């Protein structure tokens, strides 16, 4: 029974983290404020890292399935939605390169997860 409580707590932790990350990313995507913490990093690298983190949080939030299209497509849809919203914001712009960076983060996560799983199987 203790194991079930631990597993449930873990799921809640990752799901709250996923919701919080999406809220922060959405806020950063629509605000005019500039934040010095990310100013020195390339915008495309910010996108890649954000979607790498979102992929990890999504994967851990829903462990019943592996990381594949079922998880990656909704995240990619979220990235596309953000870009579409930014098209209508005067101080933001729509960018296909941003969407490519989002997709790259998802692909890198999926590839890294596959490598880690393969290494676990060989040990």
C-alpha cells in the first residue's frame, strides 16, 4: 500500500510540474517583459530546452505508455499554438524556426530516452 501512495505522489508531482512549466512557458511566450536569466541564451536553444523539459515531464506524468507520437504530438501542437498566438501579438512574431526548435527538443528527448532504455536492458 505504501508503494501505491509513493507512485501516486510521484505522478502528482510530475503532473503539477508539467502544468507549472506550461503556465510559465505560456506566460513567457505572450509577455512583453524581458527576463535577463534567458537573455544570453539563443532563442532557439530556449525553445529546444523548454520542449526537452516538457517532454520529460509529460513522459513521467503518464508512465503507462512510452514516449512516442501519443505524447509528442500534443506537445508539438502546444508549440504551434503558441506561435499562432504570437502572430497576433504586436511585440512577438510567428516563427517556423521556433517550431523546428520545439520539435528538435522532442526528438532529442525521445532519442535520449531510447538510448537510456537500451543501456538499462543491457545491464
